[in-house]
């Protein structure tokens, strides 16, 4: 799934580890989501959206 997670994280000056701590996941999970190797669960997607104060569809988009 395409996403803008890396850009959103970088805009805030957070490392992958910083974001992982805020979300309660591993840095490897953040890396896998950013590199589109892993799609987050729905609860995690909602948590990410809430953290960045955005709608899920503003962060994640299905590949076409």
C-alpha cells in the first residue's frame, strides 16, 4: 500500500525509532510500512492517522 509515512515523519524531524516509540511498535515495523513491505493493521493505521492528525486515506492509498 502506498503511503506518505516517511515524509510525515521527516517533516517532524523524527527518526524511525522515535515514531516506533510513539506508536508502540518496533522500528522494524515502521521501516517495513515506509518501504511498503508491510501494510499496518487497521488499529495501527488509525493510531498513525491520529498521531499525525490526518485521515487514514490522507496517509495510505491502495496501489493502482
